[in-house]
C-alpha cells in the first residue's frame, strides 16, 4: 500500500514540474529550491496549558486557557487549537463549552457563576483540556476558584475624586487584599493606583486630574484583584466623564499627509496627464482621419 | 501602381531575406517555441500554487517583502524605458545609422513594457483589491504616480511602435513576392489603415511618429523618476538617496541597449541580415553603451564612497553587506566587473569591436544589470531600521523558492517567445525606410 502510494506521488504533475525545473536550474545558486515544500515528519512537541479565571461584574466568570509550547527555545502561544472547558465534580465532568486559541494562544469562555456547582469547601473546580493533535501533545490545567464580587464606586466631594472598591465573598467582606486601579487606554490599561482592602473590604485611591478621555470626556475605570490564590482575578468597571475632552482634529488643510493633496502636486499631476493623454488622443484621431480619408478617395 | 506595391532592389532583398520567416515555420523553430511554452507552463503552475496557497510559497516574508518579482519588475520596465528612449532619440534626430535599430528598440520597449508590470502583479497578495489602486488613489502616493505613469507609458509605446509599423504593414499587404495566407493579408489590410504611400499620408504618419518620439523622452524620464522615487522616497538605508533615480535611469538604458545589441546579433545571424545590421551599428551602439556604463560606474562609486565615508549607522550596515564576500560581495563585484569594467576595457581596444564580442559583452551586461537590480532590492530590506528580535532566519534573509524561479524563468521565456513570434508577423528591418534608395 505504501509503495503504490509513493509511486502515485511521483506521478503527480507537481512532482514533474518541479523535477523539470530543478533539471533546468541545475547549477543556479538556489538551495532554497530544495528546502521549499519538502515535508518533514515532525515529532510531537509537548504543550503546556495555564488556566485562569476572571470574575467580573455580577454573575459573570471568564475562563482563559493559554496553550504554549517551546519553539526555537522559547515559549510561544499556539494558535487555532481547540480547548474544552469542564467543571468536574465528584460524579461527572460537565462540559461548559469550547473555544479555539487566538493568535496569542488564548482560548476563552464566559459562564455564569450561578450555573456552576461549588464543592464542599465552597470553591468552583474548573478544568481546561487540549486533546493534542499531530504536532502537539495534549495538555490540561485545573484550578479552584471561590466566588467573590467587587463593586467599584466613583465619588466626587469638594472637587476631590475618589475611587472606592469593595470586595466581598459569600456576603462577607474580604480584608487585606491588594486592589489595583486602572484606566483603559487605546491599547492597554494604565495603572493609576493601588490600595489594600480594610476590614470592611474597602480599598480607595484618589483619581488623578488631567487624564485624557474620549470626545465627551468619558474614562473607563477598572479595579482589579489580580490572580489571587483563592479568588482568581476579580474585577469591576465603571465609566465616568472625568477626563479631558478629546478634541477631534478637523484640521483638513492640504498637506502631504492629509486626505487632500497640496495644490501644486495636484495641478502638476493633472497637467502632466492632460498634456500626455491629449497628445495621444490627437495622434490617434489623426490616424482615424487618415484611414477615413483614404477610404473616401478609394 | 501604388507606392507600397513597387519596391526597389534593397526593399525586395529585405523582403526576400525575411519572407521565409513570414511564410512557414521550421522544425527547430517549433522545438524552441515548445521549450519556451513548457517554461511558461511551469511558471503558470507556480502561479497557480501561489494563488492557491498564498505568498508563503515564495521566499518573501515579513521583513524582506520584495524579492525576485520586484527585481524583475524594475529590470524589465527599466529596460523598456531605456529602449523606448533610444528608439525615440534615434528616430527624432533621424540618425542615419539608426534606421534598423529604431524598430528593434521599439519592439524591446513594447515587449518588456508588457512583461514588467506582470511581475508587480505577482507581488500583490490580494488581487480582489487591485481596483483599490484606482478608486482609493492618493495623489500624494508615489505608487499612484507609478500606476498612472506606467499605464500612460504603455499606451504611448504601443502607439509609437504601431506608427513605426504602419508603412510596412501596407507593403506586406500589397507585396506579390510572398505567398501569405489569407488571414495574414486580412490582418495586414486592417493594420495598414488603407495606407497607400501618398506624400500626404507619408507626411502625416512621419509627423505623428515624430511627435510621439518627441514626447517620449520627457515621458520616459518622468516614468523612470517615478519608479525610482518609490524606492528613493522610502526612508530606508541605501534607497533614500538622491542619486537613486539617475543611477537607475543610466543603468536601465544601458541594460536596454545591451538587450537590443543581443537581439540585433540574433536576428542578423538568424535571417542573414549582415547587409542591414552592420559592424558600424554594433560599434556605434557599443560606444553609447560605454558612455552609459562609465556614468553608471561613477554613480555607483559615488554612492558607496559617500555611504562608506560618512559612516551612517544603517547605510554602513547595508554597504558592509553588499561588499562582504560572505554575503553579497561576489554578486556585487562580479556584476560590476561585467556591467562596468569589462565593457569599458574591451571596447576601448579597436580590434575587439566586432559584432560577436560586442554581443557577448552585452549578454554579460544584461545579466549583470539584473544582479544589480536584485542587490538594489534585497540587501536594504534585510537591514530594517528597527532591529528584528527573535525572528526566524527566513524572515531576516531572503532566498527565492522554486515558485519564484519558475515565474522568473517564465517571464524570460515570455520575452523570448515574443521575440521569436515577432519576425513571424512583422519585418524586423523597416522595409519602408529604404524607399529612398536607388530603384
């Protein structure tokens, strides 16, 4: 079976085209000719998974599974792999859903906490599995997350702006937890402060003045307990018009970089085209006339 | 009797020399065409793979985004401009020895002008967005200028070449010396626009051709400039140079003349045209070549010594790569030897100015100029201003794949097939130009 298969491969047109080209090109410095498209049988590479959970507003819990492998000596996120998320209990593994990893190697899934079942200690057991494929070995990760919630309040008193985050779990405040405060930038969040929760579960920072917002001055503010052993990541968001209003640029003067070109450039461009094409048209018109005249004269 | 039907001795001789070609193809000819077609088919298969799988089948990657295709594009289009310029100047000034050369030069310009732009299309990853070049054109972009200039140029060179051929089409239509098939007669009748050789018609055609030749020179300089500005206006080491344009113009005209000399030699040998394409033609072309090549040598030296002396960080990096024998050194020095030094030294010696030696030098020059084009494109792209970290080797160093080789060879094969087919359809020596000879 295998032999006939290889003969079949030899007979494909691509093979002959390539063989012919190689023969013609013998002697040319093109080592890449050979390198291209030769399929090697790769060994399976071991992959590694890290699962994390983010508890957001209200009931939402987002699972993020990062799948990586060591390629050329460094860990690289693997794109396009299917990850299955489970909530295992003593009796059965309940599948929560699946997702493919993105270009950074992260698959994510949002679930509602009320649909999850907590174990006897009050924690959710969560698991993510990549089942492996021809290139990469399988990998999985399991975490335990205790339900928690965070509330974020933005208060203004005597022109002092304060952010207060309150962290609770099971109705009781969580003390001695480090909370970080951010504002969302165009690409990534910018840290503006950090504080530890008191006995009432509250942490507060002063909001800095002069941050740029959108055209209406809106700023997206985030408070976050990060990768806590018990709770995972817990975050809360709020929008406030506390920023400087961003002035949209309506400056559309003619320039190399604006949408309208400098006048001299436009005129030069059009003038040149008109001269040359006008000239063409004249010559072509004369040719038509020549033919017509010859036809009339017989 | 019409003027186009009564030929003098010389015209009859040309027609008889070339007539065999127009009548029937031979066996060797068929084999040659078959070989070229196979090469074109192999290229088509490569193109099919490229369209099916994407540009990943080429050696072009993130950093080195241009490779053989662009090198071929600027080479062919440059040769085309160069040949057009030579044809226009020789025609406009009615250079006495230029008669047989104008036609071959115009053919080179027309044919390479068609092949060149095909290679820029091969660089395009998204053919479905090709029309964006027009509907989203920005007057500020050199790419837009180039699209306009190349299409304008192509129309111009087509009209110019056609004008040069009309009188001969009429002669071929009216001749009784050749036994031409009826489709040929019909074709020549249509293409000759009822030209009968009256003084008025002749004057009009000459006037139109002359005015096309006149406008050709500034147009070609503009076209050259625009293409070189695509490189020159990019902030890349060794591209962002004011001498880029002039050096490109000079070397392309030289490569164009090299190709014309090569074709003159081939046609002369193949069709026994020694009487019309003489040693004088070769010598004169060689002298023009030497002047251009010397200027190109000067520009090259000026460019590299300026970079070397001022020791700009990135310019030095490119210069070092180009000069290093571990990287592009061999290609660079050999190309300079064949494209600059050898033509000057050998043509300086009178006894070496024979058609054979001049043709051989031209062949070497044509190849060497292509290597210089490659060295224009790739080493600067391998030297990005932002250092690349943790990139895979094929991202940093370009090497062409079989797909690119196949398409480059297919391009060369297309060039040859055009020149093989051309004498089947037209007379490569302008018969009509010899009408003032003794009857």
